[in-house]
């Protein structure tokens, strides 16, 4: 058996983060992310601007990741990249870079599904590069990983899924949103309140000082383990327009300014409860006791607390990723690349980026 450590370079460029990471087996050596400020005042990601920013960022980001990891590009065993889903122009930048890198170094190229990668972020050993010298097999006793099968609630700006994770590369989506994603619900509500993009982290921040039960928002009744958030967005829009009360004596702007914390706390409570109720139902019906969260919205403090509550009150074993592996990053692409490499799941130069990609 080959016991030599495997060094994987991961590349992520599906949306508005240009990211590169280096993994030695499952140990993180470097995780570099360049965000894109350019979208802030547009209320969402502008695809054309995102592609241009990726083009500018990709080489410096990879350079920095290799430097931080303390490895030369010739040491890398394989390059993994986000094949999809995502914005096609953005995906093409990372995909083309990865192809060129693989070709120049004559190493395998590994296509990765971004949503599968969010789930596998739980298997990254979050130690610093100093602790894990290249080739070190020293186990990290602090790092708890889920056991198969487990359920993962993957919540991001583009997706909301309950995934039955049977093995590293064997996953089944058992529930998903029929319209807007949970992150989109946060971002669109924030936009309605005049907050900059991405609004999710800001709503989280203001919610900390607010009363989650002050305002009531409707929760769509959707069969099975599916979700729907578009109705919430519409009712939130009317709620703000009508100042949330029968009393129209103040403007929506003043109403928001006076009640920002309570509005954010109540909205966040509604979204988190909607997600957690379905996750618990799925866990109960399938008899699964280990549950995880992943994706950008798993950085939300309300959702993280709700999971901890599931553990404390109902005995579930819960897994919450460190913040740096919640939102888009390349470490999750590299860890998925690691497991695919071990199974020989590589591809040739003919591979294509895909805006829509399922597993
Ligand atoms: O996974 P991600 O970085 O990118 C996608 O694949 O979409 O997720 C981004 C989403 C955005 O909608 C952002 O507002 C949301 O995650 N998000 C949050 C928080 N941090 C990021 N939503 C609520 N609370 C947060 N703390
Ligand atoms: Zn993502």
C-alpha cells in the first residue's frame, strides 16, 4: 500500500470568492481566500464583475497558498477545482487555471461538486501548518468527525438541502428548497432594509441585540423535507412597507432604524426554526442521531445555537464547522479532491465547467 502523504491543491471560484488551499492528506497547510468588495453596493453578485475579479486574483491567491503551505508547485500530487454548480464565467476561471496547472506539471485533475465539498468540510483537520509538518501522520485528537450515515443541512446563498451522507462520496439530497435558498432569504431581506450585500452576516449581527419573538413572519408549509422561502421574502417586503403595524405615521426607513435589532432577530428566528424543524423531522424519521450543518448560513449564530440546543436537549451528536470552512473556501475543495484522488476519480483536459451540477 502507498503510505506516502498526498498533497492536493484546491481551487474554488464558483461565486465571488477566489480561493486556493493546500492539504497534506486531511491536514490543512494553507487556506487563502480573496473576497470581492466590488459587489457590495449592487445588492448581489454581478457575474461579469466576479469573473474579472477572479481573473485578477487567481494567480496571487495560488502563489500565496503555496508559500504559506511551504511547498513548491512540483510537490503537488493533484489539483482539484470546483466544476459546479455556480456562475459559469467564474467557474471557467478556476477550471481553466486548474487545467493549465495539471497540464504543466503532468498531474491529475479532479473535478469537484461545490455542494458535496461544503459537506466534506467537516473532515478537514483544522490544525495550523506548524503542527502538521508535511508527511506527519500525527492524529489530531481534538478533531471530531461525523460517522456515516449522518444528515447534513447545507445552507448557502444558492442552495438549501438536507443531505443523507452515506460515505465520503456517496450522498443523497432528500430535501431542498423549491425556490429561494436560505442565504438568499437573508440577503434579500437585508436588501429590502437597505443593508449592503451580503446581508446574512449583518442580520446575524443585529439579531444578537433583538427580541426574536417580537414580530411574526409566515412559514411556508411544504411537504416532506423540502423548503420554500420566496413567500417569506414577499411578506417581509409588505411588512416593511406597511411599517409592521396599522400605524403608518412613520416612514419605512424610520421604522427600520427604530426596530432594526428586533426585525433582524425575528426574521432570523423564523428562518432558523424553518430549517431546524425539517432537519429534526428527517433525523427522527430516518433514525439518524448525527447531524451536521454546512455552507455560508452555517456561520449564523442562531442556527449554530439551535444545533447546540438539539445536542443538549435531545441528545443528538451535532457537527458545526469552524467559521473559515462555512462560507466558500478552497480547503473544502481540496478535501473532496483528496477522497476522489484516493478512489482514482480524476478527469482529462476535455472536462467542462457546469453552472448546474447534481450529485
Ligand atoms: O456558501 P456561501 O459562502 O456561498 C454560496 O455557495 O452561496 O454562502 C453565502 C451565503 C450568503 O447568502 C450569506 O449572506 C450567507 O451565506 N451567510 C450568512 C452568514 N454568513 C454568511 N447568513 C446568515 N448569517 C451569517 N452569519
Ligand atoms: Zn458555497
